């Protein structure tokens, strides 16, 4: 019989989510302003020459920052090499609504498409729109100078422009909808704080906005997809199978009555040799498999396995940590794909997660996976003994 003291294990999901949520604080502003939503329409038109080669040179699309006392202009279309030369070596960053680089020396975030600047955001008081409207400027002054925005919602104001015959023209309503995802449409966005002053400025190409949305709504072409059956179950060498959603009686027809119990977080699992199962309402909700010469995933992976073997079988995980490889799967069409880390930690997509497959490393050798646990997403509430939220 398996002893409880040997097999009691602590869950890591809650601690990991808390850590990642904390690390995401620096991106809250990005998450707030980077995604375009349908907004109220009411604005004016501005036509000016803007195109000079590949770089879009226009006062409404130029972010100026002060670095070491000198003004530096960053514009759409500039190459990453050009921006790096002006602002220094960046750090790659990603959130659910932004993927690009942070230039800490200037407090500027820049996203690129095909190596060209397509999104520029800043909230530092050393920045401005082309040297005119600084962070902290009263919104009323901007409104008086630029006229009504194309779209507005609460504290966010969007001036949407399209390059037509080499000139920048402000667009509205249906034209904005038709321009979604296009490379010749740009949004100048101001965010107003509760004091009525500008707290953030963004210049973003519509194609970049679309690419950020696509990361969250379409399959990642760089990650494998799986048939549901490949993920949700295990099998033995003699053909016995256990899957999430299976009834207890079906499991016990194959393996008999459990030979022991142990705790995984707050959830008590029944043990059947090297297999441990958590039942919710007599239905399999989690399966844990220790090192075994017989039991394998439905992809044919047995424990122990090397880290590289897991990566070859399942691709890049949602969380790649020294102590584990965690795959949080969502359904994409009729197949499953592992979410990226930032999508998984965004509450907007919380209920998209269907299944979790976690491979846990040996305490002394992070390159060897000792056991794995497969569970439905609701198991996270069982681990913590919490009721599942209704919304």
C-alpha cells in the first residue's frame, strides 16, 4: 500500500499564478490601452504630408522622449536597429495585449512588425507627442488643438488616421471598421487620468493591433495542436485506458479498488499502483502518474522522461520552469493547443482553459521529469478547496 507521507504533494498552480500576476503589474497600462474596442465616434479631419520613405514622419504620429537632456523622436516605420541606436538595448516583454520591447532608459515600449516600429507607447513625464503635448498636459488643451477624436470611451481618446495619397486623413465610423488590420491605418491614443491630465500616449498601426488580437484568438502557427484524445488520457502496455471524464466504476473494472490515498494540495486522490486519481462526483477529474515501466501518456511518454523528450512530444509549454513543464490547453476548433503564459494569466481567457498537463522534475535534476499530473481545469479549485466562480 502507498504511504501518505511519501506521496503527499503540494500544488504549485496558485503560487505560480500569484507570482506571474505580480510580475505583470508593470504591464497594466499596456493592457488598459493597447486593445481597440468599439467606441463612440465624433471627430474632425486633418490632412498633411506624412510619408518619407519607410518612416511615417508626422507630428501626430511622432513620440518624442528626452534622453540625457536631448529630444529623441521615435516614429512608425523605423527599424529596430534605428530605435536601439537611439534608446539603447531593450528588454523583450510580453503581456496579453502587447509583445515587443521595453526601453528602460526612456520608459518607452515599442512593438515591431517585420522589424519595423508599429506600436509606440509611453507614460513617462519626459515624453510628449512630438514635443507639444507632454505627459501631464490637461486633456482639454489637447482637445482644443486637435479637435474631436475619432473615438472615445471614458478616459481613452483615439484619433484614427489613414494614409491616403501620401497624406494623413482622420477617419471615423465605418471607415475605421474597414481599416481594421491594415498597415496604412494608425491610431493616436491619449489616456486621461482622474485629474483630467494625459497619463499615456500611444501611436499604433492597425496591423499591429490586429496581430496582438490574433495571438489570443487564433491558433499559434508555431505550436503543435493535438487531438483531444491525445491529451486527456493515459494507457498501459496491455491496453487499459483511463481518461478525464471516465466514471469510477469503469476505472475499477480495469484496476480494482484503490490501494491507498494521498493528498495533492487539498484534494484527496485514490491510488492504483503508480496511478492516482481524483474523482469529482465519481467522475475522473485528475490523473497522476509516477515513474512506471508500464503506464504512459496517450502520446506514448513514460516517466521518468527527460525534459527534452517532453518538449519534443508536446512543444513549448505554457510555463517553462526549472521544477516543471506546465501545459494549459485550450480548444481551438476540434483540437487542443497549449496557451502562452500571458494568455493563461489573463482573466479574460480564464475559462478558455480546458485541461492541464504538468510534468514535475526531480528535485536534484531539473532535466528529468519524475511524474506528471493531468487534470481538467476545474481541478485548480479542488486543489485549493475553493468553490468554482460562476462568472
